[in-house]
């Protein structure tokens, strides 16, 4: 995946090493990756992890810059502008199911860590990953090369974790386009087994916010439904152009601030 993966990350300790996760940088990243893809075969895998709002936008912040938040329509516009046909979109944020209607298409797989009216969990100050991030990236994708199977495994794992803590179910969502299932099956059939990826805690950590993904400070942003006072989850967008036929998934994560979605032996 050299030259095919780009991480956008907002954290003071990483700003010299990673471009910022902003809407304008996301548009540039998608356009650049799209130019390197074989559009009729390759898949875009976009993984976004940040805080989400009840009225459905992804939290983007890097003080003192006045950054626009990412709503469903602007994310869809960025994807369409890059003219990428085959898309795997994974959103790990509270209320991220509210993005599904805007992002769905016959050639798209959309996975979200929560349904449109639910929080997701696990971004406390001592957490290395959210519940969904660990269940999907670290656990499920180290057990299967199927993205849809990985989602089902992760959904069940998240449900068990939430039940043990007596949390309201986040109810992760998956919607697969009518043309995408067959294309994904063909692509996955070309994969070869790969070694498991060991989870490495992130070297960059953000301040804690308690036990919920929804950690936007109420004083800083008019977000309804937030229960915590400080954000711990640095906004992160990882865009990957995955080459068909020559790739092996060995997926894991290096923490909520720097996810590794897939490694491609190209």
C-alpha cells in the first residue's frame, strides 16, 4: 500500500508528521488516491474515527483554526468529486448511522459504529481504542478477510461489551449496495492469508473524556446528547486505494489516533 494510503490526523503532537483531517484535505486526498486507482476494479477504503453529533456531522477541530465540520452531504460530494466507483466507507462515531442515506449507492459498502440515534462507546481516557474500533479492526479483521463477516463479528462483540456495562446498544449498521456484493466477493476471492497484525498502542494520545465516544466539549460546540466534558478521540481519516488481485488483508490498528485498515502486498 505504499503511495496508496494517506492518514489525516488532528493532534498537536502529530501536526508536523500528518496532514490535518479537514474537509478540504479530505477532498484533496480522495482526488489523489482516485488518480492512482484502477477505477473499474480497485476499492477505496475510507476509515473515519472522531466524535459525532446528534444532528449528524463528524467533529473536526484543531484550535485555533476555524474548521468546517463534515456532514453527510459534504462527505458524499467529496467522494463523488474524486470519481471513485467502488467504495468501502467505515465511520466510527456517535450517531454515524445518520450518514448512511447520503452515502449509500449500488457500488458502496457503508459501515457505521452506531445507528442514527445512538451513541457509541469506549473512548475513555485510559482506552486505546473505542469498542467498535477494537472489535472491527483488531479482533474481527485478524480473524477473517471478509469485510462483511468482520462486521458481523464486530457487531456481536460490541453488543456483549455494551451489555456487560449496561449501556444502551449502539447497534452498528452495515448497508451494501446492489452491485457491490458481487464485486466484493470477486475481490476477496483473490486474497491470500496474511499474518495477524499485533495491536500497538498509539504513540500520540489525547486527553481523556470519560467512557463515551461522544466527547465534544459542550462549551465549545452545540452538540446535543454529549455526556462528557473533554474529547479524547483525535479526528482521523484514513483513505486507502486497495489494488485488486494482488493484495492480502492483514488488518489491525495502532490506536484510535492512527488506524491501519489494510496492508497491500503490491
